[in-house]
C-alpha cells in the first residue's frame, strides 16, 4: 500500500502531466507563429478574405446554414464597431470629468494617436477564428436550421445601417477619424549627423 501511494505522490511532485505539457508546448508554438505574422497585415487580411470566400462558396453550394452565416455576420459587425471605437469613449469621459487621456478637440491641442478599443491584430485574429468556426459548423447537419434567408439578409442590412449611422454620428460629434490614411504626419528634424555646438 505504501508503494502505490508513494508512486502517486512522486508523480504529482514531478510536475505537470503529459497533456498539460503538450498543451503548453502547442500554445507556445501557436503564439510564436502568431507573433511572426503580426507585421504582415496585408497578407493576414488577404488570408482572411480567402477564408471568407471559401466559406461563402461552401454555403452557396450547399444551400444552407443561413443562421450560422447570420450569426457570423453579426459577430463580425460587432468586431468592426469595436475596431472603429476609441479605447476611451469620449462620451463617457465627458461625463466623468476626469483628467485622463482624451482625443484632441482643437488644432492647438496636443496630438494623441487614436487608440482603438479592439486593436487591428486582435480584430483580424477574432474574425479569422469566427470564419473558421463557422466553416466547421457547416459540417454538422444539425446546425442547418431551415429559415427564410431573405428576411435574415434584410434584417442584417437594417442592423448594419443603423449601427454604422450611430457610429458615424459619434465620430462626427467627437471629431475623430479611426484610420491613419490621409491624416497629417508630424516629422522631426532631419538627422544630418552633425553635432550641434553652442
């Protein structure tokens, strides 16, 4: 009896089990490859578009899984709204009256970069996972719930229009642009390599 209890105690003392070590190794390898893709935003989004096209073709050919597609669309819309929204909402910070960071409201105020509630990489990663999960769902017939799909399409476009209208009003009211394209770029003095003397 003592031999079996001492063997169990020594196994518990030796560290994590095989499954947890394997999961940890997989997680580290997964994170390593994710970190390597971070600077290649065009490639990442091209891959995402390819996955969406594959999903769309699959749903079109199978003529089903409209509820899954609708849920995917709503989730992607929520991600997109979080991507367009500032990390610190000016509407809430106006009510708090604190001295925290805020968006500049006039030309002579200090420049602060636009910080998103959902950063671009996390947006891409969540959107890619959502498309992959939706694609896997198309392999299960139990998730192919019969529905009149034109109603879902109309409802999605109404929801998209209302949500984007509210977001654009918010942008105009607090005067921020969530994209860097077309914004003024500030540059310092050129480095000539000479040491300034007084």
